[in-house]
C-alpha cells in the first residue's frame, strides 16, 4: 500500500496542494516558516556547530533560505547569507526582513563548512544565467558539505533534466512532497542523500492514475503451514539458445518465493543443479501442464525462427498463465505478432534500447504529458500492450494503468553486468507464481533485485547476485 509521503508530485500538483492549505486558512508566510524550520533542523544536524552559508534566490525558495538562516543564527551558529537578487515575493520579503544577520550580494570570497542552496526550487523551467551558475559552483566548491533545499538550482522538478550545470550535493531536502526531479536521471545522480521535510500538505488529494510513488520495501511472508510446492507456485522458464541465462533466472526464482521452478528445454539435455528440474518434453506439451502458475520467456532465447516458434507457443497457450517477457522475447515482438488485449497478465521488463524498439513496433502517439520521457514511454507501452511495464535502468519505472506508477531509487551501479536482467526476470516470475498481481510482483521484484545487489557488495557476478536473493527476501519478512 502506498503511503501519502511516498507520492511524487508534479510542480502543478505541488502548487495545488499548497493552495489547498491556503484555502483552508493557512498563508504563504506560514508555510514558508514551516518549510524553513523543518529544513533548518536537517542543516543544524549536518552543521554540528560549524559555519553555514545560505544562498537565497528571489522567490519563495529564497524565502525558505532566510528562514533557515535565522533559525540557525538564533541557535548560535555563524551564518552568512548570499543574495544576488532582491526578494520578488511578499513572503520572501518578509522572511528577509526577519533575518537579523548580514547579507552579501557577492559570494566569491565566502567559504565555510556547510553550503545551503536556496536559489531556485520547484517551478524552474529555464537555465540559470552564467553568473548564477558560476556563483553556485563556486560556493559549493568552497564548502565541505552541500545541501540543496527542495531541489538543486538548475534542475527541472518535473523530469529530472539538468537545465544548467549543477554541482554535486551531499543532501537534498524535498519540501512537502517528492518531485520527479528527485528520482529521475540525469539529476538524481547529483542529489546525494534525499530526505523529505513535511509541511502538512495532503499529497494524496492530488493523486491521479499517473501520480508516481517511490518504491518501498515490500512486506512478504513465510509459506502457510499447509503449503506445498504447487500451492506456492510453479514457475516454468523457457530455455533458448543460451541456456545459462535460463539457469540464472531459475536460480533467482528459486529464492524469491515460488515453491517449484523448472526449465522447459524443448527436447534438449541441459545440465543443472540437482534441485532444478528440467522438463525436456516438446515445448507445447510441457506448457500444457495445468499446474504452471507463471511463465518466463526471453533470457537467452535467441532471435531465429526456432526462438520465434517458442514465443508463438507461449502466446498460443489456452490458459491465461501470467507471463514475464524479457530480453530476446521483447526483441521478437513484431516478428512474432503481439497477441493483443486479453485476460492474460503480461509483465514486460525492457531496458532503454528495448523500450525504443518496442515503441517503433507499436508506434505510440506523439502527445506527451508533463512527465519524464521514461515515465511517459512506460505509460505508452502499457496502453499499447495491455501489460505491466518495468522500464529498467538506474531509475527503474514500473507502470500498470489499473494499479499504479512507481519509481525505484537507484540501486547498485554494479548491476551494469551481463545476466543481472535475467535475475530480475526470474524474481518477477517467481512473485507472479505466488499469486501476486503483476504490478505488485514487479514492485517486489525490483526491490528484491536492488537489495540483493546491495548485499552482494562490489564487482559481483550475476550468479552471485542470484545467490543473494534469499537474503533480500529474508529482509522483507
């Protein structure tokens, strides 16, 4: 279940949420005090008695900065404020007047321990001037620790685009609600740690079917007392030309909740560990097993006519078995006709290149909502395929139009290793086999995949990653 403070709002939704508070009797000045004081608590902790420099812009983000500076000054910290522009809003003017310290227009010679960027926040839609870019970079370089309030100045809140050069920050404090710029590339790599400062808005009141949420750790469970291997779910993985990929997926699936995992080899002998079953019957016959609870096809499948035949066999099944399509299975769509809308749940796990290819097959409309491109593309693919989409990458996006939209915080960059996608696909198939709905299964799989990567440490192989899935699962019990 999504918590209200996990939701991701656009700039327009954030403005509406703030306006709702104002309409209920609050004021812009009161909200600024709440936001500034909340952010000041984090700055106070990070400063630990050290000097702080606050860069204030002309808008309400700058007003937050004056509030932060005054709170810290009253607590005895040495605070310097740099304000290259005069306040342009009534609330910011009031906050500046309330600050009892010194204000400088020039930050060229100012250095210290903690730098706080309150130049611009949500709503910025154009690059900073070269003078402001230089000022921002200089202050960040001249301090030991940098904090961005709401978002680093120069980041588009609605899509994570970097509108002008942005220094790397150690901490970003989101005010009121998360924005897309906190989680989407390229900006997400420069924000450091991220923390949410509550200001009392009701983010859930702004929710619509494309309102995102930050992926959270799932709550999983141990098997029921009377469970058996089939009640826990049978995963069937269709092997292809490179059988190692199917084995990797199977290894992961065996640790992600399903009670039984087997590889469908379509007549071939495949050497596997003793606890992994190989069904060598012709694929059509093997797929007729009514105990199969989920299917995975794609890892190592190949792209020739034999592979096409195997994909057609899966598409042609009489039962609506939940099915994960990954890797080569995605690349064969087009050569193999997509089955179209049905009651059968499909879960697609494309990376960026596969997303582009699928879009070329389905030719989506050109119109875009005010969302990051990757989010928009996941939404497109869902509508074109009637499938749950996991758009993989450092900023993985999960979408099902009936269930929701989620984005995963960036996992270990060591996942940029061959075979890790096979592991994710195996986990997803396993979660489907346990009876989870496709969107929930996808969210659980992405979280478990990221946690397994964290537990695997640096420079891991896909096999080591798969071996850590059970430990990741244990963390959710």
